[in-house]
């Protein structure tokens, strides 16, 4: 049974540039490094792992971004989307409401290294967090 997202990995030809870009976007440095091949960040409420891997280790080398999109919950979808675009990411999916009035809204960008980064406003995430971490 799936218990929750543990690690998401993105690939980059220029691993150092990817590390710098994600460090700036996330506001933190990687906590774990394998020289020349891997950087890992722990982020968010549950310290999910976001890994950056040298593209030479990728299992395949598609010409276009594709595959699954992992949507990371964000508190301000519009501001996060605009920030990603201002940092050189390209729109992959515009801000899209998923069901009128439900509060589920998504968007996705292609980072400067060719990976799809999904973001989402997810009311279930907020409800779960409130139950697990009452103020």
C-alpha cells in the first residue's frame, strides 16, 4: 500500500546549476551530497526528499519532459507559480481549477533542467495537517 511520497528525483545535465537553482527556490541548501552525482533536500511539513541526480544516471533520456507529475502543495499557488516563472521555469500547465468550487487548483512548470515540477492548492492536505498539528 502506498503510504506517502518519500523521495522525488529530478535529473540535470548541469548538476551544480540545478543545485543552486533549487537551493534558491526552496530557501535551503541540500542536506546530503554524493560528489558529482546527487544532491538531496528535505522540505515541507513532513521533510519529503527532493533529489537531484546527474542526468548521466537517468534510466532513460527522453527528448521531452514527460512521465508522472508530482504536485507539491503550496500555500499561495499564484505567487509560487509566478516565482518559478521569474526564476526561468517555463509554463507546462497553466493554473487550472480542478472542479468548480472544490479548492483543488494545479499548475506545472518545466524547470531550467527539463523536469516537470507540479504545484497544487490542495484542501485535503491543509485539513490533514490541521488534524495532525493542531495549533
